[in-house]
C-alpha cells in the first residue's frame, strides 16, 4: 500500500472493539502523567513572571527570556534527541530526561540569581526535548496501529492541552498562596515517582540495528531551529524588520536548506529524505503546526483581553481558561473515536472548522464584563475542535511507519508541537502590537482593537491550514 493511501480509515465502524491489558493501562498512566507534567511546565510560569522578576531582579525587558530559554532548548534539540532515543534506547533516554527535569526544577526553585534561573530553564528545555519524543515513541510502540493507539494518542493530546491550561491555573494558585518557587518544586516529586516506577512498568524500545548519528545533519537542523525560534522571539519583542530578527531568519533559513542537502548525501541521515517526502508526514505535521500556533497564541491574546481590558487578576485569568481545558479534554477523549469513524483527514478538517468558527466569534468581544460568557463558550467549543485537529495530526504523522522509525516520527511531531508553541505568541503579538501602534492607543480600547484583529488572523489561519492539509491528504485515485 502506498503512503498516500494510508491517511484515512474506513468510514464504517467495522473494527472489533479491543480492550487494553492491565499492563498497557499502567504504561499509559505513567507515560501520560509525564507528558502532562511536561505540558504544565510550558505554561506554569507565565502568570508568575512578574513575581519571578521581582524576586530575582529581572528587568521588565528581560522577563521574556525565562520562557524563551526553555523554548529554544525544547524546540531546537527535539529532533536530535528523538534520534538519539532510537540509538541508546527510548526507555533509557526517557528516564534520563525525567531525572534531569527533576534536578533542573529543583535548581530553578532554589535559584538566587537570574543566571541560575535561566540555566535551570535551559536544562528543563533539554529534558523536555528528550522526554517528549522518547515518551511518545514508547507509547506508539506499546500500542500498535489501530483503535488502541488512536485512543492512547487522543488521551495524550487531551492531557497535554489540559496541561497547558492547568499550568496557568496552578501557576496562579501557587504564586498567590505560596511562592513562585513552587512552580518549580512541584515537578520534583512527580519526576522522582516516574523515575522510580518506570523501570518495572515500561519495556524498552529501540531498533534492532542502532542507527549512526548524523552529526552534520544534527548541527544544521538544530542550529536552524534555534535561529528560527530566536528570530520569532525577537520579532515579537522588537519587530520583524530589526537587524537581529532578519539575521536570525536568514541564518535559520540557510541552515535548514543546508540540512536538506546534507540529508540527501548522508549515509545514515538524521531524517531520511524519503520520510520528508511522505504526504502523511508533511501535511500531518503542517496541520499540527497550525493547531499549536493558533491555540497557544489565542490563550495569549485572551490573557491580554482579560487582564488589560476587563481588569482580571492573574489567578482569575487562569481560572477562566479552565473551561478551555475542559474542552480540550473532551476533544481528546472524542478524538480517537472520531478518527476511527471518519478517518484522520476528515478529523483534521472537522476540528479545524470547529476551531475557526468558535475563534471567529471572539472578534465581537467588547469592554463589558458580560462578554466573559461568549469567551467561555467559544473557548470551550474551540478547545474541542483544536484537540480533534491535534489527534488527527498525531495519528497521521505516526502512521504507516515501522517501529524502528517511530522515534523519528514522534521526534518530528514533537518538534512541530514545540516550534508551533514558540511561533504562535510572537506572530500574534506582532499583529496586535502593529494595530495598537497604528492607532497610537495602548489603553483598553487600543488593546481590544489589536486583540480583535489578531483573533481574526488566527481564525483565518486555522481555517486555511485545515482546508489545505485535508485537501493535500486526500487519497490519490489509481489510474
């Protein structure tokens, strides 16, 4: 069967119901728990950043580096460490990454200077780049292609998205009730528990023949991703046409183009070109990129709206996003079943349309507190659609490949996720800021105008992305 025909399942629900074994349930619980913790880490410090700045003496302009250091390391090294997992063993890299995550979280909680905190965030990002693809590869090899894998990936997606929301709520609670340091400390016992239990629960998974590491490919792709994420961060902070932003984008483009040519010539490529030519890989990951760019940046835009326009506190803002978290959990639990019924291509399209329509309604938000009901309703429905799109992306991007290439597939999917998270906020921030600058108004009405325009762009992007991905994943007719 060709790659192009593997992007859809039969529309009729004819497959027999398969139940998980007790061991598979234990594996799923452990791996999903670790992925949930990783997701919480992405957002738990967002509402605590002002408190961190006051506590350690960060200037306002340098606060963003607390998030950027993490994003640079997590996005830049994911693909490389996903391939390392195929070489040294996914279980070993998973456990090592969890240990580093626990240790770096302890270091961050005990930090007494900006330098120590930023070093801890880099280590947390590297740990995330190891744990996420290794954990996903362990998950996909524990559950073969079919209903159980679709269900597992649906639950994984639901918990990861719920983790982003839970991080915002938890960060606000811990900062208000205890200290921002507990946003770090909370990881330590969870990481220790996973490291203690995983060896006896999870079976190792790696190819029979260990692949050689493609160092030139690793250097070019890692350097290219680091430059790209840095450029996006600089664009959101200082503009798209500044010398630093343009230089970062040019360097990133040159390195990623170089990576393509390196992989074409490499004897043991980091990413075989034949993999990059598969429509399921290209368009599955494209759909995932759009899903993460739009939803994470929407949370940022609505945070501005809630705090700058409606005057909500950080804790109240985090609690408002709890409804979005419920929507993503529902979407994740429905995602595997939806893929089984209508196929992954149709699931991506359905989820994208639902998310786009729900997001579009937010354009009419006003300055009155009564608009919170529209926000809560739209984010719940949009969260369901976003998670359907993410589950469709994960199933598409990891299907049709043998177990020995699952580390590569999940590394690519995880890189897509983390680059999307890193890209979304700078892009939408630049749109909103440009609108406020054009109006010469940074007060509540100016913020509302900027946020509304960015929300419109957000809705258009997810609609166009889902339509394009679905059209490109359409099975080709045999002639």
